[in-house]
């Protein structure tokens, strides 16, 4: 036998291992399941059993079988031992016996004499794709008749191209439906299928007069994991969290992934807010459980927003929008919590959206400006520096402090231009004071996006050069959140800033996750103690202990300290006794404009 074809004749069967398709190995490549082929992908799915005939059956008897059934396109001829000899083609046999004197000439022939010499044979557990590939590689019109299906070489049934194509079409349609309606990573319903299900669930709830809840979930801290551990770690975490959420929900509920780290949920037939809150608490609990990844432990939390039908709205799209608003409210409340939609929340959303639009105009006009709060020596009472603080003179809402719009800028992807504007204006003001005979130092807050910009050091160097400033006239403040996982990139950026000669301060110290090991690595100059500890001096013994510990820690590491929010002499007295270097707060001066600060700077010169 040569090649992959076997042309049987006489008593020869199709048992040649070169021709039958046996146990395709390509089905589960890379999925760790070996050569096993899933049942829906096997040849047996397009097989129907047709009673075979013996090779010794008379040809006229075989012809009679065709004439009795219009649906019979081929007759399988099988030997006594169960091995198939091949197929008799209906059309070819009927045409042959329609010729003059054909019955008289052929009446003594056996069925075996009419077997096609071009019969395809496939094992029942072979992969359909391999069968299609094999059929596509040969050009034989007789294959329209069908092919023999075997089980370990013995006759099992008959397959036809029509059934094969029909099954493949259905399988392709199912695959296309899967691609269109399910998330490729988590296998959860995607945005399209979620919207379709929500439409149906809302319609059912309206008919049955039931309540339902729509949830919008965002994972807190997911971007940081993606940035530091890589997208493979992020994908693993998403899949793990998805499985946990699915297991925690009821069979009647729906969980979908909209994209990134955003999920939506439908809780059908809920009794009241208390039931929804219980379910939400359980979901937040499973999200917060650590996820193992290559010897490391990853952990995120969740911010959940909820909108109720029909309490908050009866329109599916509005329920999702309002749940989304509530989710942002949860983030604003410190994350890792659940918030319900309210009309007040909607009012605040409209205000935030208005501020986001107005902020773009403010950047191009003269609505933004800086105020400055002196940083004063604890021991000598002189002004050592001043912190540049952003203000917005809104034409409709009046004076806005950063707490009112910085979060809006971050969500609207405007924080980088706002941060650049602040840094440039601070340098310009230093140059103005220099022209008035006063050399000063300003501290400027850097946003996370600004700090991680690859052009940060270049931009700062260019500003120092453009405004003829000495590097030590500029101090940059970063929060613990920016550096709490001390990656090589963070260390490298800080080292480059130090090489420029600018000073760096770690802001709001004590409110994040800094550790002794982290502080030891960071090339910084100052620690700014958060106002929450300072304001409790004299009121909370534990806060005083924390302040003492921070000051001792900074001293051991050779770092200078600045206490924020000092408002009373008693607070300053304790800071002085503990060796704090500088402070700022209303006790000396609130944030003031540049002209008001100028004489104070002259007096401290």
C-alpha cells in the first residue's frame, strides 16, 4: 500500500492504518488533556447507522434496496468479521442498471463487485476538523455519497457530507455566538449579552411585580498589579476573582465582565436593600481574599455600586448608569465598600460632569491660580519654604479647593495637564520673587501620573533652566501611594531627581502602607507627617505615640520632618520637644497669595 489511500477489492478490508482517521492528536494541544477529543468534535456526531449488506448479496437485491428508499444514498458493504469493504453508490448503480440488457448482463454479480474503489473511512472518535482537512485534500465527487465510520476498524455507521457540513455550520455558529456574547478571558457574559439579559430580566420583573438589583463592580488596585507584576498576573487574578464571584451568586443571578477590571451583576427577585447589602458584603469578602501567583500573594478589593428596580429606575440602561455612579461613590468612601444610588448622588454626578467640562476651559484661561502656605522652622520660626497649593476661581461656583476637583481631573484624564500647569506656575513665581530680590523655595505636589511620566526629569530640568532657578529651590512632594511598592522604576526616577539636585518629600506619611524597609530604600529628603496625627495631639495619647515614633524613625534614617496642620501652640510645643524640624498650618499662616507672602519671605531672609 502506498500513501494514505486504500482502494479495497475482493475480500480486502479498509483496516490499513495509513488511511483511517484514528484518535486525532490536535484537539487539545496545549490544554493538558492529551489526545482526548471532546464528543461534540468527534466524527460520531455526524454518523447514522445504516444496515450493512454482505459482499455476497446479489446485486439485484442490493438494487432493490435502493429502489425501496429514496433517502438511501449509499449501501455499506461489510464482511462477516465486521470490517467494511466499502460503499455502493446509489446513483452509479441505478444508472448502470438503466442501460439496455444491464439486468441480464449483471444478474450473477455480487454486491462486492459494485463497491466503490474510492471509499473514505474514518474512526468514530476522530476529530471532525481532521476529517474535513482530509476531504479537502482530495478531489473526488463520489465523496458526496458519504464515508464509512468505524469503531476500532469495524463498521460503525455511515456519514454524509451533508450531515458533516450541517454540523460544522452549527458548530461555527455556536463559536461565533460565543465570541460575540462571552468574554474571551473569563468566559463570563460580555457587555452585549449582559444588556440582552438585563432587558429580559427587567421585563420579567415588571410582569411579576418583583424587585431586582443591578450592581457595578470595579476592582481596587488592579491597575497597580498589572503595572508591577505584568498582564499575565492580572489575567490570572481576573479569572480567579470571576470564579469566586460566580460561586458566591445564586443560580438565578447574572455576572458579566464589561472589560478591564469592571464587572456588572444582576440580582433577580430581591426582597429589599438589606438582602442586597448582605449579598454585596459576601461578594466583597471573596474579592478581598488573596490570590497566589508564582510564589507571591496578590490582593485587591472591590468598590460596588447598586441601583434598584423599580425604586431607582425602570430603564435597563439607566439602572446600569446609576449603579456606575454609586460605584464611584463607593470609591470616594475609601473603596472596599458598597453604596446605593440616591438622588443626591445623581446631583453630585451632574456637578462633577460639569466641573470636568469646565476644567478644560480653566486650563486655557486664567481661572486657576496658586496660593502658598509657609513651611516654618520649629526651632527658629523662620520661613524655610512654602507649599504651592492649587485653587480654582470658578465663574459659577466660586473658589474651589483641590478636594473639589482633583478627583474629577484624575477621572477625566486631565490630571497631567493640571499638574504640569501647577509646576510651571510655581517655577514662574520663584523667578518673579527672584526678580524682586527674594530667593525662596517652593514645594509642589506631583500626581501619580506625573511622577510615572518618562519625561518628568527632562521637564523639570527644562523648567529650572528656563527660569534660571537653582535645583534646591524646588521640592517635589509624592504620596505613599505612589511609592508604596518600591519598584525599580520608582527608585530610578527618585535617583534621577536627586541627580538634578531637587529635594523630594514623602507626603501624608502615616496614612498609607510605608514600611521601614521602604523608607530605607527611597532616596528622599523629607517626611511630611499627616495632619490627622497632629490634630489629635493633646486629645489622643495613641496619636502622640505615633507622632513620636515617626519622628524617631525619620531621625534614625537621617530624614528631615515637616508636620502638617499645626493650629495650636500645644501641638507646636510637643513637636519642638520631639525634635521636629518644620511645620505648616494656621498657627503661623493659612495659604495666601504671592503678594501677601512676599513681605513674610523678606522678613525671614
